[in-house]
C-alpha cells in the first residue's frame, strides 16, 4: 500500500484551524451582552418602581385635596340650606318687611273644562 491510498480526500484543500482567541472573543461578547441585558432590565425595574411611587404619592395628594373640597362643599350646602330655610324667610318677612299672617283668605275657583 502506498501513501496515496491512505489519504482521505477533503472538501476543501486545507483544514481550518480554530484558535482559542476566536472562541474566547465570542465568550467575552456573550458575557458583555448578558451583563448589558441584566443591567438594562434592572434599570427598567427601578424606573418602574420610581414611577409607581410617584404616582401613588400623587394619588394620595389628590385624595386629600378631594376630601378638603368635599368638606368645603358640605359647609356651603349647609349655609345655603340655612339661608333659604322657611323659618328664616318668615322671620325676615315679619321683622324687616313688616308682613303679617293674612286675616282673610279668599279662594279663587278655577273653572274646569
């Protein structure tokens, strides 16, 4: 047997030599990409937490303002009810305007059709 018969034909003329630097470079890129992804997700989480806290504080402030406005509204309704009460109107009519209860009550009959 000659040496020519033992040679296995290849699809390309020279075998490619893989170096460690190429695989090391790929590993470093993957680690850096993973670190960037994790840090990005962490920053997104922190931003969301900050936004939630800010909105919660704003909501509580709005609730406090609403409560104060409702209290003022109730007070104003009380004053309006008191100002237009029948007892007060009668007292003003008697004291300031000199009105009195009618002595003779006359009724007008409305004809029915």
